[in-house]
């Protein structure tokens, strides 16, 4: 585990990565742990890597968020939803397989310890960059409230890392976990918001991550519930 005091992002660089483990955490989402052999590689919580591989003569250029805290680098965890060719390829890599990756990339990060409460909203594998941040904040004994609202449109009754979040809630009094089972995170948030004194949304920094247009839809609702626009960020998973 890297020293928590030495957190610095590197410029994007190439590295070889070896698969350490590959485990389903929902019927469609896998946690894939990689070991990077580039000792200079480091990243900020919430950043991504770009696996580079070829299959049947075709080159892939899809990007995946790192789901683990930078403190564990050069080990990184990816949280991959099986939707098409690239994600299936990554999910099907055997333990011990090697791939090339490039990174880090991404701007929805934490450079320093924030000084406001935080609300995280995730759908599906959009939990990945938010988990990296939450894990890092936990390691830093972050002193403000953290709320996580999570749903999973792929399998609405099965949330990635659910047991982990439940147990974190038991051991970390600042952390509150709201499960949006078979419903949208907006519905759960709107229902709980009035009861969560001294929860006041305008005080919170809000990070949202979901697939496609869902990030913007959730952001619009959060703003409607009173979050300040300059304190809301969202990341959109899309295929390019
Ligand atoms: C900054 C960033 C970070 C990302 N991080 C992750 C991550 O941590 N985990 C992850 O699983 N994916 C992530 N993605 C999406 C990833 O880069 C690929 O786009 C995704 O895996 C689809 O590639 P594919 O070749 O498997 O599917 P394709 O053959 O390209 O098919 C993709 C189609 O599936 C649909 N779809 C359903 N779910 C997704 C999804 N999650 N992402 C994209 N399209 C989807 C869309 O309609 C899309 O047209 C990220 C994307 C961005 C831009």
C-alpha cells in the first residue's frame, strides 16, 4: 500500500497489467483486479485507465474508471459491466493474463481532502470512480458526512459492492448508504431528503456517475432538489 502522503497523479503513461483476480459482483458486473508493472504510475481518486488491445485485427479504445483507492497502486481494481465486445474481452481475461494499459485520465477527481459533506450518486458500473473516492476518503478519516445513493438498471435488485457498503456503514459513522432497489436514485433521494436533518443539499458537493444520458437526468433532479450547480459534477459512461 502506498503512503497516503505521497498521492500524486502521474502524466499518462503506458504500463503492462497482469490480471490478479476477476470476480462477478452482480450477474453482469465484474471486479477485475490488475497489477501494473510501471512503478511510476499513480492516479487521483476517480481517474481512469485505457486498456489497449487488439482482437481479430481490430484495435479497441475504451476507457475504464479505477474503482480502488490510489493508496493500493500498483494494484488497481476495475468494475466492468458486460455490454459489448471490449467489456466482454476484459471480463473474460484469465487470471495471470497480461494486457497493455495507458493512464491515468479523467477530471472528476479529488486532488485534496474536500472540506464539505459529499453526496455520491451511482448507477451500475458508474459506482467505479465513486468507490475510488470513497475508499480514499475512508483511508484519510474524512470528517464530513458522505452519502451514497446507488441503483443498478442492469439488475435492479443487485447492487455492485452492496455488502461492502453495508458493512462500511456499520463501521464508519460518517457514511450513509441508500439502496435504490428496483427504483431510480432520484426517487430514493427525494424520499429521504426531508428526513435527513441536518442534511442540507446546498452544503454538499455532489458527484454523479451513470451511463449515457442518465448522468444529466440525475444531475437535473439534484439541482431541482436544491444542490448548487457549482458544487455538482457528473461523469457519463459512453462508448466511443
Ligand atoms: C470516462 C469513462 C469511464 C468509463 N468507465 C467505465 C467503467 O468503469 N466500467 C464500465 O463498465 N464502463 C466504463 N466506461 C464505458 C466503457 O468505456 C465502454 O464504453 C463500455 O465498456 C462499452 O464498450 P463495449 O465495447 O463493451 O460495448 P459497445 O460494443 O461499444 O456497446 C456499447 C453500447 O452499450 C450500451 N451501454 C450499456 N452500458 C454501457 C456502459 N457502461 N458504457 C458504455 N456503453 C454502455 C450503450 O448503448 C452503447 O452504445 C467508461 C466510459 C467513459 C467515457
